[in-house]
C-alpha cells in the first residue's frame, strides 16, 4: 500500500471541505494529511490529500470525488515530477548546554530559529515530507515540547496543470 | 416585477414541469404555503413527512419525472430523512424543499432549527442552503438538473424563511445551468462497444444481468432487441424488475439471494455476463469470488465509480444504457439457432420452477395471493411493496410486463415505503390499478397515510399478507438462530378492518382460500377510496429459494 498525493481543485464555496471529508469518512478511506488553500483563481480552491491505498482504492477515491458536484478536477500527482512542501514548527527544550548543538542541526537542515525562550527554542522548517521527518527525528533527543505540522502542498513541474 | 422568494420558487417549479408536490406545512414554510395557496400546482397533504417523501418517490418511479416534496424546518425536515435515504440508495430523482429558520438565526440553535444540509450530506446526490433570494431561481434549476441527469438521485434545497419572504425584482428568465464540476454524460467509448460486440458474437453461454439503470434510462426496448437478436437469457435484479417482460421466453426472473434457481444456475455456468445498469449488490452476488466464475464481464453503467467497484470487469463501458445498447445492437448479427445453452436453461426452468407448499393449518399461502393478483391484473397493475417476505413474493410470483410498474425499496429496504409510494403512483397514473403488497409489520409504519388516500379519493389497494410476524426476520431466526423468535411475534395488532373503517376506507378480512379471488375482484371495483385487505396467511411460510448470506449462488436452500 502506497501513499498517494491527490491534487483536487474544487469550487471555493462554504461546505465543500465538509463534502470531501465526509466522503472519506463514509467510504472508510484513510486520510494521512489534507491541506486546503486558495489558488490563482479566487473562485477555486485546491485541496491536497495524502491517502494510503492500493491502485483500486485510489481509483475508487478518485471516481467518488468526481461525483461531488463541487469537485472540478482530481489529479493523482504521486508519480508526476512535482515540488512538494510541508511546514513544521517545533518547540524544543534547549538549555544552555545544548543550544549550540541545536543551532548546528537547524543550520544543516536550512531551517530557522524563530523564537527564543528561557528554556526552549522554536524551530521553523520547510521541505518535503522526508526532510521534515528527518529534522523531527534529529531534534527528538533534546525533548520536543510541542510540534505543529501542516499537511503537504504540491505543484507539478513544467507546463502541466 | 417584484416577487417574493416563495413566488419565484413556484414559478420555477412550473418551469421545471412540476404539476404535483407532496408536503406538510409548518412555521418555516408559511411563506411557501401562502404562495401554494393560489398556485395551480397540485399540493397533496400527507399525514407524516416520511409519507410525503415516499409518495414523491413513488410518483417519480412511476413516471420517470422528478418527484417533489416539501417540509418545514427541524422535525419536518428530519422526518424526511428515511425517504431521502431510500431514494438515494435506489437512484430516484427527487427534489426536497425544506424550510429553515431565518438566515439571521442559523447556527444559534433557534426554535426548530436542524442542520439539514449537514444531516443529508451523505444521503443526497447534492444539497443546497440558499443564501439569498437572488439565488432561488438558479438553485432550483440546478437542483432539478442534478436530480434527473446522469445517475439520478435526491437533491435537498434548504430555504430560510426570510429568503422566501423577501421580494426582489424578477423578470422570469433564468440563465442556463453552468456547473463546471458536473457534466452530463454523453457518448461512449466506441472501441469498448466493438469489443463488447465481439465478446457477444463469440459467447456460447451468455447471460444478460439487467437492473435499475435500464429503467432509469428508458431502455427496455433496446434491451429486448439485444436479447432477442441473439437469444440471450435475461435475469433482472430486484430493481430491474419490469425492464424485461416476465412472460418473454428468454426471461429468467430475478437472480440473487431470493432469485430463481435457473437464474442463479445460469450465472454460475455463463461464459459471458452482460451487466446493464446494475451495481453488483451483495444481495445479488452472494460470495463475490464465486459469482459468475466462468464469465467474462461487460459492464455498462453511467456511473464510472460503479465499474470495477465490486468485481473486475473485462469490457467497461461508461454511458447511458440506451445509447450504448443502440450502438451495440446496430453492430450485432442476428442469431436464429436455439442453442444448447437455451435448451439447458429451459430444462432448468422445467425442473426447478418457483414452487411452494401448503399450509398444515389450512391457511391461505401468501404466494397464492400474489398469483391471484397476477391472474386478475395480467401485469397491467402497478405493484408497490413493503419490505420483507411480502416484497420477495411480490417479486417472484407476479409477472411484470412493463418498466415502472414494480416499485420497491431495494437498497435501503425501508419498511413503510410501499403504501405512500402507492399513493404517489396512483396520483401519477390515475388510470392504473395500484396495489401495495404489504406485511402486517411494515404497513403499521405509515398507516396514517390512509388519511391522505381517503382525502384524495385514491382507490389504492393494500394487500396485507398478515402472518402476525415480522416474517423475514423470523425466517432468519428460524434458519440461523435456532428458531428463537426474539421479538418478531407481532400478534398484538389492530383490527385492520376496523382501522380502515375508522379512516372511512374499506376494510376486508379474508381467511379462506376460496374467498381470495372474489375479495380481490370486489376490491378492484372500488373507485373512490382505498381498500385494506387483511389476508390471514400461513404464519410460518418461508421465502425460497434462498442463498444463505455470504454463500454462493449455486448453493441454494429450498424450492427444489
Ligand atoms: C429483503 C430484501 C431482499 C433482497 N433480495 C434481493 C435479491 O434476491 N435479488 C436482487 O437482485 N436484489 C435483492 N434486493 C435488492 C438489493 O438490495 C439491491 O437494491 C438491488 O439488487 C440493486 O439493483 P441494481 O443492481 O439493479 O441497482 P440499482 O440500485 O437499481 O442501481 C442502478 C445502477 O444503474 C446505473 N444507472 C442508473 N441510471 C443509468 C443510466 N441512465 N444509464 C446507465 N446506467 C445507469 C446506476 O449508476 C447504478 O449502478 C433485496 C432487497 C431487500 C430489501
Ligand atoms: C424501517 C425498518 N425497520 C426494520 C427493518 C428490518 N426488517 C426487515 S424485514 C422485517 C420484517 C417485516 O415484517 P412484515 O412487514 O410483517 O413483512 P413480512 O416479512 O412478514 O412479509 C424487518 C423488521 C427494515 N427493513 N426497515
């Protein structure tokens, strides 16, 4: 079972996200992550959904999504050449003994420190899922106090929409 | 001209060709009912919103037109839910208008507020909460368009009271539907059609498995042409009943759990399955990996999501049944020979006909009543059913001649569907005999609609196959739970004759086999009010043959 990234363009109307999530809940498809946002066209939003399943499940998900009146287009971009990004904010324990070490890690990942507290630092990082997993793992030994991670957004390279 | 939202609504209904609506008033729909008061659209007052919804559904199934119902907000709207879900499972075109509290009150737990667009999201094809009076005309147009096109289904339109009360300038012209996320399916993949034709020409043991999609596509003539051109036997699902004449020499009757032995055997032996407007429901397939084990599968369906959902398909064709069958028929060579396959099937028909025993207590056998109804109406009546054994016997023992003459809740299996659906059908087709075949359990779920049928002088006949049991459940308890009849004995019941009379309907009680025919003839003569026929039948008759749940079609119980 593979992770698939579906890029779904929908009408930018109230309730559309509920329609999409209700469909996933009702048909017992598993959402790994889901992000919604505006696009270059103010009447259209894009939902990026990461869902696990074999080919048959993904095909059903796609067909069922198409049946929603407010869904305009569904593209499985898993195997497309695309740029994918997630954003994470990590509040990590950081007393004076380890601060330097954390800063080093942050540099390696080309992440940033965006807040400095008495005993904690907040690190911001963007990248594809693998990079975000890696930075999380590297900071884990210091003690992660809080972590928020967005879902994935993605855009296909080159001319294709 | 300045018009109120409610007046615009009625104007739009007329434009959609609506002549009848089924409903029940209340506070939030006062503006709509005020507009209905001097409209020439006929409003039928139900006695419960569920009755209104099923009546609109019955009207839709009997005609192919969009059924319309109206309820108030809150409890009125929630009372529609079972009716909406029933229509959704069976792909019935309906538009349901629900009142809603005033826009300013939405979200504040106002009096009689229910989040009906939220509640109906998973049981509608689409739904709307109308936000301004300017949107009413567009939304109504879209709602009807969505309900009736492609795979039909129910659409809910939630109308806040102030939106209906406000007046705006309205010229009456409405723009075309423009939905970029919803396109009407036209055409088909002609490569697949050619491949289908090749498969049909090569097949030695083909079977057509036809369903509700043939009826909703009005494609009975095309289906018949396909079958007769190549002498292909036809079995239908419960929902497909009537799409192929039950009297035709190629008819196999229903397949599946309570299908005929010969239909299920044919599926087991077929080398080609032509699946037309069907959804491979588990009541049909039984154990899915033993369904049609030797067959290549052609699947024609308008809903791409149905193709490959439950079984793998060799030739998928997405499109309107009617269009696709026309394309196939055009390319098909006629076949004159009556094949070995046809003869094998005839032998099965002879060896394993539908049959039933006799009652040890001398009671009427329920199957006999259906046979008598057939003998007297010859396939010309519209039959509706409740759910349970009554429904299965009505499917097995009546021979349907035409599409849209067998109305039953297949997907949801809603007890209480049959009687209000019969009311809707009778209003749609006043010249047809309309009979609800009922169980004594189911009929009590919407018995209040006797009030409606009497008020509108509708001579609908209700045949209660009264076994004083929730018969279908009792049957399963008998077969699979050691005969422990837990809460299925319903012998505490009203006197149905007196009940009918209390409503000013006609009541009859029939206890002797010899009286069945005469009583039915008498009931068929009534022209101004409903007739409730309380047939006291064998209490423990079972529906056979039967594929035990999860079993294979060729392992059937009973009816040998
Ligand atoms: C007690 C009980 C027992 C039952 N036992 C049986 C049984 O023994 N046998 C049986 O068959 N059923 C039985 N049923 C009914 C069963 O549950 C299903 O409702 C039924 O089998 C579905 O029928 P269908 O496949 O024709 O699909 P439908 O629900 O009628 O769906 C129609 C299909 O056609 C497609 N379609 C619609 N319009 C078009 C068009 N214009 N062009 C192309 N395609 C279109 C739709 O997309 C859909 O896939 C039973 C139900 C109950 C309550
Ligand atoms: C609303 C609803 N509740 C419960 C059921 C479960 N159920 C299916 S068949 C049946 C028995 C129906 O009894 P009756 O109407 O007397 O018909 P019979 O089977 O005896 O012909 C029941 C309870 C159902 N289908 N619908």
